């Protein structure tokens, strides 16, 4: 573009200069011709030729001027189109990341003269599942549909695509209530869905909002705060709008501190694996579940509910998961004839290296995969991609048994039981607790046990805390039981010293 600008800026002067020289030369040739009329014929012909050539030069120069001018106009138009393409996302029509950030920088003002704007970060929920389940074409249509809906809800705002399924909306002013209502309208429009093969597929999004200069007055800091709010929306179950709150910064600092401490705990061997018995109908211990605990040297015992979510939000979950499995392999000889059950995070299953890590630990410790049960939650199973299902099937082929944990808490229908590669089902404790008073819980557990019996699956009743719950669960058809009534989680030494009755090896199979 700079070359074109130089030509347009200096071309006129060059043209006038050359034209002046040609005109002057033509005039001088004409004057010489008439003044030398009495001279020889040869001189006259030469002067006449100069006059003709000068006139031809003027005509040619005018032609070249028009040609170059037309070419410059075409070049300017092409350059403008190219520049527009570099600033606009071809798929959705939103601004590109760089162009949007430039607009944000220009709109936020300065510290001395701040402008009031609101930044919304929007993520399309479960985009990978949409691509895997309905194809990349539908995924592209969903992204374009999101931008189209955003334009309707935010007609006077700037919309940009930051990458993948991440979008940003720059709304001018500081009417936060209006901004939130527009954001809710956008979620409602997406929920109406997008047509795919004759069906309406509902879409969802998570939104985080940060306001300038109320929350930040820097074009670099404002997106970070909006991202924290977006993160909270995802953590709250997605499909919602969250406005940044300063408390989020302290929570972020706490998470970072906990991440550093947890990483050190893995290396310093501060983690422990406690074991809880799983019994049969005669209360014989037929399996144990390994439950992770963190004994902090200063804070004491830290609950998994506090540090596991932090680990899952980073790569630490892979390190922690590997530690748990290795510890279980090393403890295996303390449980002759029975299996150890451990929990596997959905984040671990997303990694391509997950299966290889478990395979390597088995080789290092000499343990047998057939002695382990890997528990995955119902919510993870229902959202599993084909890649995750393939990893679960690889684990089963290695000899691992797979249990579906917390069944009944999500949206896993009975039909999933036929298709998922599982060997056991653990009924969530909420159903077991209500067996004596809730008719729905009774029907649910009875139906599940009948289906499981047909499928050859083991049914584990979780959360058994009273004799009544044990009796009702057994009467409903459950054949494995776990809960405080039958044994609390204990360190390995305490578990071995307890009165759990270990059955003969040939009977000690949970799945």
C-alpha cells in the first residue's frame, strides 16, 4: 500500500514535469522550423520530424497517464479488498482477532480520558461434540449462526472472533443491565437451535463480562478479567452469563497457590490413598475403592473436593492420576484375590497419552490390569466423544474393568447401558438414601438392577449408612454395597487391621 501511496502522491508532479519538457521541446522545434525556413531542405525536414515526434510523445504520455491511472485504481481496490479480508473472518463475518483487539485498544481510551465500554467473551458450549456428532459443516454453521444472533442482539456493537469457538463483543456505554439482558437474549436465541438433517439442534454458550473503566482501564487487562468471568460461567454449568467480580481475582490467586502446593505434594509424597470396602450381600469385602487424600504439612487433611477441581483445570490431573494408579499398583499385594477400584477423571480420558501412561505403570510395577476397576462418572460417559470411547475400549482390551459411577445424577438413560463399554454400575447415593420413602427411587433401582442382570453387569449401591438402606438395596436387586455402615475410607495400615472379611480369591470379583 505504501508504493501505491507514493505513486499517487508524486505521480502528478512527475507527469506535469515531463509534459512541460515535451511541450517546451515541441515549441522550440516549431520556432526553429519557422526561423530556419530559408535554410536547406534537409534542415527543414529534420525540424519537422522533431515537431511530429514531440506531438506523438505528448499523445503517448497522455495515453500512459490514463493507463497507469486505471491500473492504480484497480490496485487500490484490490488492496482494499485484501485489507478487508485480513480484518474479517471469512467463515462468520466477524472481525479477526488482531483487528478486534485494535478496536478495543482504540475504544478503551487512556488513563486520563477513559471511555465506558463493556467487553463480552462468548464461548460456544461443547463445540467439539457438535463437530464430532454432526460434522464439521454443522460446526461451521453453528459458529456463523452465533455471530448472526449476536448481531441481532448487539446491533450497535463490534463483534470479533478470537479463535476457534471463542468470540468477543464490544458494547459501548456502561448500561450493564442492558448488556446482561442482551446477553441473555443471545443465549435464548441459541437455545432455539440450528437445523440439521430435519432436526433442531439446540446450541449453548457461556458468557463473561468485564466493564471499563470500572473493572480495568487497560486494553490488555480487560480481556483477562472478562476471561475470568467466562471461566466462572463454565464452572457454574455453562449456558449462563457472569459479570466479573473482584473476588474472582482472589480465587484465582488461591487456585494458583493450590496448584503449586499440589505439584509439590506429588513430588514430596504428601498424597495418600485410603481404601473403602465394597462388600457382597454377606458383607464380605469383595473389592476396595482407592480414594485420594492430601495430608498437607501445615493445613492438615485437604478434601479432594477442594483440590481435584483445581487439578482438573490444569495438566496436574494427569500427574495426580498417574500417582494414584502407581500407588494402587504398589498396594495391590495387600489385597490378595480382590480388585482395587480407582476414579478416573474425564480430563484424563481426553488425553491421547492416557492409555499409554497406565500401560507403562503396569510394566514398571508388574501389576495385572485385570485386578483394577476404573470408575468414570455418568456425566463423563454421556459426553464422551468417539475418541474417549475408543480409549475406554482399549483399557478393557488390556484387562481393566470399567464401572459407571454416580449413575442417576446426569442424563444417562437405560439405553446407554447397552452401548457403553462398562462392566459395573454404581447407583448414586441419593437414590439409595430415598429407597424407603421415594417410590420413584424404588422403581428406578429395581428397573436398573433387572436391566443390569440381563446385561451381565454388577450393580453397586453407594452410600449405605443404615441397616434399613442395606436391606432395601439388597431387596431391590443390588449385589454389591459400599458406605459408612460397611466401612469408612481408611489408610492402608488401618484397613488391614480392621475386621473386614476377605473372601476366597475365586469369589472376589466385583465385575
